[in-house]
C-alpha cells in the first residue's frame, strides 16, 4: 500500500470551517461503545449529525459546560472529532485507551499551537508540534521519522533553517493516515452519523 503524502491533504486548507480549531483522533480496532466506556462518564449522549456536533461544541465554549466529542465508526475504527476540543491529546485519557492498540491524534488550537500524538499500548510513543517536527518527544521519538520523510511537508532539518513553504498541517493528516490506514475526508466528517457525548472536564 502506498504511503500518503502531504499533497493528499491539500484540500484541508480550504476547510477552515472544519479545521480552524479541532482535535481529531483515530482509534483502530474499537467501537464507539468501547471508547465511551474508557472516557470520563458522559453527562449525556445522543445520536446526531456533524451540524449537531459543531453547534453543541461551540455553544459550550467559555461557559463551563462539558467538552463535546463526536464518535463515528468507520472501517472497524473510531474517528473521534472535537470541534474546539482537546480531550484527544490528554494522556490521562488516551494512554489507557491505547492499551493493546495504537491511536493517533492531530490537534490544532486555532491560535498557532498544534500537536501530534502517537499512543501505543499505554505509552506516548511519539509526540511533537508539527511546526517544529525536528523536535520530537516520547519513548521512541524517531520511530515515525522514515514515514515522515516519505510523506514530505515536515520541516525535519535544523531549526536554524526556514522551510520554503509551511506544509506541516497537511503532512500531519497524512501521517495519521499512514499510521492507522484511515483516510479522513470532509465527506466522512460532514456526512457521518455520530455518537455525541458531553464529557465533564472536572472529572479529568
């Protein structure tokens, strides 16, 4: 199977409605029910569309309400999407959920800060800020380096040099696909049915 490249995700630049502030986690070999069981006890759950998820998430911003996650099942995996959310990069939640499996998470806060996490069997195997992909952390910070080089778009050279073009956002989506085999599209996110869960952050 060919490795995706950053070019495969050039379309994401044209979808600020989806990706201005978001947290996207891909969890292979699991059901939405199993993910819900591993999350802090939801204040409520319901079945809804992307529009329901987006409206609910942004209605809760800044008023102390629970964080909202949307879980969609696709190819024996769960895609967890959080408009304006952060739960997917919380090791307290994701490390236990990754027991016996691997999880990738792509986060952008909409304020210039972004993160990639690769959780494997309870460990943070690799993590980094995509804009500074030359500086990686985790128990195996270089494990994904060959994939990252093949994908392209990451600035892996000395921090003293500037890239000709910033393509790290697109590259991070491609890396998520390369690790999990799940290709995220706008159609997948916009037209799927979600399990929506309000997660009280006070429990984390």
